[in-house]
């Protein structure tokens, strides 16, 4: 398990190998351990979010970010990660998501678990669903003192599947990073550059491709395209670009260059690209289900993600109706303010003190 330390001045840049713990002593300081999954090429939003949160914490909160040595696959690799996590505990332990099993052997009273979604409960069935619910939700719920959910929709699902006391599950939304700033642009409606973040199955790429057939546009996809996606893009004669492993700066640049964010997912625990596009000043097309209406508010065109015709209708409305498009952009700036880093970090500060103080008493 690799560890990064954060002094009050910010994250250190050096990676510390497994077996080392970065501890910064400070009178009256609170030591927080952020437990993170092993990074992978397909998903990285959790890591970005909590790197931001850590930089927004006050000086008396000292952070060590502990990264699992192994990915979440196989019994023995998961068990190794669980056991190793024991040795990096702070005054407060925060398992930041996607590695819920790390809570198993941590001190319950000082442990917080963030749950980003319960998507697999919708996907699995039979014994596999029962086992997932037990190992991923019910046991971790019993091994922590507080659960944070990134949206009201996720909170509702957590309570539904764990049957825990509703008071135990708090909503702390994801934050929009400070790099995403207002960047005006004349929207190109004759050949728009459409930005799609992510390629996992819930992103609904197949229907999006069908909805774009015959439109004069370029679809920019952030993620590793499969051969099936490439074939579908070529079959429907969609001009496209694909990018992967982008730095934070390069990702922001793609928001700046685009004319429209297309994000018609079938399922999202939150939907971070919505508020990132809002903050930059780009109109958003997203789904009318799960957490996306909660996150978007009146700052996006909501469509039925299962309807190719409705996706196309929403896209054309944004491109053809200037007043509607400009209203979405203006509403987006206001919406993004709800998720500012300072506001979200302050909620975590209050929670860390609540949990830390309860341990001391």
C-alpha cells in the first residue's frame, strides 16, 4: 500500500513505497487517512475528487493518502489490502470509495465510508447479487460509524440495501475542481464538437452513436475505445476522436474546446462531468434518471437515455434554439456554485471533527 503525505502546505509530490507511513506531527492536529483504490486507466474521478478535498482542508488536519497495492480482484489480493490497511490508521479513517472491504478490520468508531453508487445491485441477480450485497454493502456498513453518499439517490439506495439507520448515511456531494473555470466560447452549431467522458457500459455509448447518425459533428470520447465502439462509429459514419490517460490540465482543455457535453448515462451515482461542463460554460445533454436530474438541476437538457430519438431531439434542441442554449449555460454557472470545493471541503471538515471528537470522548 503506497502512501502520500500531506503537510499543511499541500500534498507532497513523492510516492512513498509500501511499508512507510508519512506522519506529520503538529500540536492539536487531527490525522486523517484517506484509503484509495489502486489507480486504473478506466476510472480516476475518485482520486481527483479527494486530492481536491485534501487541498481544501485546514492546516490542523493532516492527511495521509494510502493507495491499495492490488486492484480489487481475487480473494487473496483483497485480503492483503485489508490487512495492510490496518497499519495506516489515523485519528479518522476515510475509505473513499470502490474499496469498501478495506473497512473490515479498521476501527469502526473512527471509520467513514464513502459510497458512490450501488450500480451492481441493479446489474447482478441470484446468489452473486446476495453475495455482493453482503460483502460490498452490509458488512462495510457495520464496520464504519458514518457513511457518506455522493447524492440523495445514492443515499436512498444505500439505506434500501443495507437497512441501516437513515441517520447514519449523510449526503456530501462531489466537488467541481477549481481548474474548471468560466471560459466563454461561441458555440459551433454547424459542426459541433461533442464531448463524452467515459466508456464504461453505463455510459450508453451505443445509443449515443445511433442518435448522432447523419449529424455533422465530431464526437470526442475520453476513454479507451473498444473495437466494437470503433466499428459502430464507422458504421454510423460518425467523425470521432478518442483520448486516454489525460492529465488534469489536458482534461480541462477538452471541456474548453468542446461545444457541448453529451452525458446520457443509464446510471450514475453522481455525474461529475455535468458540473464540470457547467463551470466551464458549456451546455449539457444528460439523462432524466438516477442522480443526474439532482446534480443538473435546471442546467441541462434532460432526455430519456433509453430512447435514441429523445437523445437526438435533445441534442438538436440545444443546437437549434439559441435562447434555450444560452439559458442552460447561464444556469450552469449558478449550478456549479453548489458544488464548489470550499463548500464540500467544509462538510468533510465538520464530519472529520464529529467522528474524531466522538473517539476522544
